[in-house]
């Protein structure tokens, strides 16, 4: 999902740049392949979604890994504006970057400008957007596994027959992949009845989803389970159950996690009982490593998968986990990935 506006300096908050210390760019990395041995490598991260803890953590992880590699990472921040994202990719090309990371977005708006970048000799990596190009590696969180883990817990908690609400917006690669598993689970368990389907992706995703969820619950008071496979969706559904006073009658299962999510999941009486997630900061670091390997003439692989873990309310409470940092410390599988690594690439601290 991608971000909107460096072309309109006077509107949205432009590039959240990161000139991460000029000396690092000048010195390079001893023993690294060109051009990282001399430094001065420039990469653009062109995003689509501006709001949400997941995307802020993703960017932070990308920035830390870029700093370790001496990369001048420029972040183009958007607000779910497909046309602006196209323009940002074009601007990155005109700036003469050596690599572009495309973070989410709408494929039909991006495929041709991504190819234009390749034609200009720029290496391109995509995170959670399928550009359908064999020359563009795809970084993903194993969205099928995310959905399987969350729905597996839903089945364990609620059995194979229940009335469900489902939050989904088509056209976003990670959500589309998670939807495939939802459809498989419903087919395999005909006792699951999808009573309501709703959702929104915009500048106020959680609030918009909450409004839709309240309408869905009022129309379908027999909904007992909600699959909300994006944490902003889950946050909106929880807000709706809190406002309607039905948090004790509904269980929410989601994907993705942040410190704010952990606070909401572990709150007394919270209906948000499980999520499946990767560490977004780790995914950001993997994205930067992948484009760095391409720039250095190495192959990071076409499908670069960061594996998720299941995180339950019960486990968070039992372990006293309150932050993502606690998760890193107490659940090592969450805090690291060996995807797109190389001996010359320093680990993100």
C-alpha cells in the first residue's frame, strides 16, 4: 500500500527523508561489493498507506537497515493516492536513485512506471504489491500463513460453526491473499456463515471501519466472530464493540501487530483475542536488504517471505508482554529473519 505526495510539497508531508549520516555514505563498507564499498548509494521507498503503526514500524526498520548499509534512503509518503504514487515513482527515477522499494499500492497504477524504472537501470523491489514482473522481487509476510494461523485459532476457540463478520477490501495484494484462505476455510467449514462483509482503506481506516462495523452488528446481532485481517481493521471493530457494549459477545481475529495493538489486545475485557504477525520493522529491513543485493548484482530471490507467528491474548498476558520490544525479547522468531541476507550486509541494530 503506498503513499502520496512529495510532488505536492504544500499539501501532505513530503518526503520523510533520511539522509542518515553523510559520513556513512562517503566511507562505504569495507569488503562489500560495488557500489557499497564506496558508499553514496541512493534508494527511494515509495509507500501508499500513510496511517497505522504497522507502516511506521516498517519504515523505521527500513531506515535502520539503510543506515547500516550507508544508503541514502528517501521516503515518499502518500495517502492512498494511486495517481500520486505513480508520480512519486517517476520522481524517484528522475532523482537518479539506484533502487526503488514500492510499498503496497494498486498494481494497475504501478506496473508501467515500475517497468520504466527497470528500463532506466534502476533495481526495483515490491513489498505486498504484485507487479507481475519477473525482474521485480516480491517481499511478503506469507499472507496465506498469517490467515491460516489466525483462522486456525478462530476454529480452535469457536468450533467449525459460527456467524461471522468479515472485514476486507479487494485490490490490495496482502488482503487478497488473506481472503483466499478465508474462502478456503468457509468452504471447508460450511457451518461458518458470513453474515456481514465490510471495510475501508483510507486516511481514517480504523474509524471508518468502526462505523461500518456498528451498522453490521446492529443488523446482525448474532455475529460472534470477526475476521479482520489487518490490525487497523481489528482496531475499528474493537472500537465498535466497545461503543455498542458487546465486547463480551464477540471475538476478533486479525493479522499484524504493534505496541498499540498489544495494549488493546491485553486490555481487560478486550474481544481482540488473537493476531498473526511478522515484525514490520524486520520486513522493512528485509526490503532494504533485497534491493541492496540487487544493486550489488546479487540475486535475493523472487519471492522473499518473512514467516509470521501466532500471538494470542492469553500468551501476551501470561508472559507480561506489553510492547513489540517485549515480543522481540520473548519470542525470537518474531524479531528476526534470515531473508535476503549476505555476509557483507550488516544487521540492522
